[in-house]
C-alpha cells in the first residue's frame, strides 16, 4: 500500500514535482504558497533526482527561466500567488506563442493589487482568458483537494508536453494551506535528452544531430501571413484540447432540478450545500469543472434541459458565471453568488443565497 | 462517524500542532481528515485557530458555520466559538485566564486545567497534549494506539524521545477532565 501522509496542498505540489521527475523549479516566495519552495529546499532533490531548485530574483525572472528550460525540453515549473502571476503573464504569452510546455501553479490570494493573503478565486479571468497579450490559451486545472494538488502536477506536465502548451494549476490559499491525506504515487525518473526526443519529438533544443536542421524556438514572426498561420495552428490546437481534455466531476446531478457550478475550494463548500438542500428535499446537484480551460461547456449544455436554474458560486465578483451563461445561452436562469477579497462563504450561506435567488 | 471541531487559543499554545496530531491520528485509523488553519492577519493578533474534520466518508466543506466540538484556550476564542457549537455539541475549555465562563445550557461543557496541571507536572510544553487527552476522554473517536502513532508521524525524529512525556500528558488530561454542564 502506498504511504499516506498528512500534507498541506503546497507541500503536496513540491513532493509531486520531485516524484514526477521534474527537472527544475524556479520561483520567488509569496504567501500563501511559500511552502512549495520551502518544501523543495528541505527535500533537497538536487541530491537525489538531480532536480534544480532555484530562488530567482523575481517572478519575471522565474518565468523566463522556465522559458529557457522548456526550450531544452525540460519539465520545468514555478509557483506563485496572484500578484506574482501578474508579473509572469508576459512570459506566459511568449511561451504560448513559442509553443513551450511548462507548469505554473497559482495559489490565489485576494486582490486586486497586493490585496490580502486570504484565499480567493479572482484570477479566473486572468488564467482562462489569458492574462498576457495575444490570442492564446493555456490549460487550466482546478484542484479541490490536497490529493488533487499532488495528482495535477503529473497531469499538468503530461498535458503541457502532449500539446506543447503552458499549463496552470489554479488553486487558492485554502487548498494551499489545508492539510489532508495524500497518497504518494510511484516515482517517475527524470528523462535524458535522448528520452525527451524519443517521447516528445525533436522540437527541443537538446543538440543538433547531423540528420536535421537546427531547431529555432521563438515567438517572433514579423510577416503578418506567417503570424496568422501560427495563430491558426494555435487555434486548431486549442480546439483539439477542447474536444479531448475536458475534465469535470458531477455530484447528485442525475435527478437534479437545480445545479450549482463551482471549482476548487468553492466546490468543496458547495458539496455541503448540496447535502443541506437534499435534506430539505430540494433536488440540487453540483458540477465541478476540473479543467477551466477547456471549460466543460458541452456538459452544462447536456444538463440544461432538466434544470430549472443554475447558480455559479465563486470567491470573486462573478467570473466563471460568464462561461456558464455562454454555455446555457439563455435556456434557463443563471444566477451568481460570490464573496471577494479573501472572505469565504459557508455552506449555509451559499444555501441561503441559492434559496433566495430561486425563491425556494 | 463525522467529527467537526475547532481548536482555538493563543499562538504558541500548540493549537495548530494539536490539530495536526489529531488529524494524523485520524489517518492512522483509516479516516478521512482535513486540517484547515487560520493563517491570516488574526495570527498576527495573537489568536490561532484550526478546523479539524475527521470522517469515515469523503469530507466536503473544510469551512464550517457550526461545529460538533470547540476546544477553547483563551477568552477571545470563547467569545468567538461558544456560539458556533451545534446544539448537543461539546465545548471543552481551560479555565485558566477565562473571565466569562460559558453560559449555554444546550451543549455539553467540560473543563480541563491543562495549563495548571502541565506546569505542576513540569511538562508545560506538553500543555496541548493534556488538552488532547481531555478531549479524547470525552469523545473517544480515536484509539489511543493510533493517537500515539499520529504523534510519532507528526513529530520530527529528533523529538521522538519526547513521546513518553506526551503520552503521560495525554493520560493526565484523560484523568482530570471535568464535566461542568
């Protein structure tokens, strides 16, 4: 039986990175995610797997270190919290443009600005709609437990390399600071340069053999026609991702008359709200998007005909609700309930809001 | 079985580590557990609290409006958490430094003179284990052997020599807990 440990979400991220054969972590401390780098430093993976752990001089620097590492086909990652992620958005756009894989963890805190260190989900737009410039997308995974924090590191790297795309774990201070049971998975070895080529193709700059031309990795393409072709290819890729990679969890949805949509820590709270509603005889279900991009639009559309109403529940002013409304397209009422700036709702509070909005 | 509890007191009283030991003990007994600390500005204000949930089934919300048990170790926490205990729930507190004692009649109230006892026994560092013992006596949700295992898992190996003292502290709490209401 695999070992079961009691770990914080942030610690789980670090342990998973080492055990999943990550080549490098580059980051800069910020609450509420500092335990990621602290745990990596304590574990000293450079002495075991050879993984590099480096505190950069800033978040801007971290993301550009990722750019360099990713060019060499390495499994590289960083973690930060909201203000730090804002600094990384330029780099994310460059990496999306250059089609480079990497894993970025955002343990969201309340904003805007320096905000607060308490949990929030105010960075949904930034993550899903592109915090940087240009027509790009990144894959966004939203864990709702410490075990998922652990598991999504491996999943995130796999997806990042499969599609050559930056992938983000969008978490928050609650999941980052919370301790739960974690089952460690079997360790995966770091890849050699030869294995990288064999596994992911020969796009990485790991040394030019005589058999092919040199690889040039860049996000610059001055001719409009070339740049448009790149954009079309990117859009094609995003479409493939939307068709193949939607992940979600449904709770008590089969007979539901009403449905909550919530991700991450909000979804955990809403699970209890569903229990409260069911005790009162109200058939309420919960849809938890696990991938925020690709968003589970078809899942919502399939559910809509049986529903009298949907409420999106988020720790922000109403961001994901826009995607829910696009999916529903006016077929049923879509309401929103949220809190901001590091304040968290209780299950009872969510139920009260739900009952008021739908006059139940 | 599902137990939702809040432990609250001053920073330095071992509130967070007591919760951690309890959660680890839960894992040792094959339970699902969640440990959710207060880590915000209130930590800087001198009070600390942690929510621990131990359950046979998957745990939904880590955020509680009501709790089954509140373990209260200072006045601020008494004011804040006494009203949060579910009807029929448990409030366990150390009377040391408490000016306004609990007034609710619809819950079970127990006290443990943990500060006083641990000082007298010259094990003030194990203060929180005295409280833990008192709690486990009133609510025996976990086997003692699993609690000792949880303690071992929580403490770094260099402190394992302190385990017998912690075990004594737990027993001390078990013996001295009093039912008030």
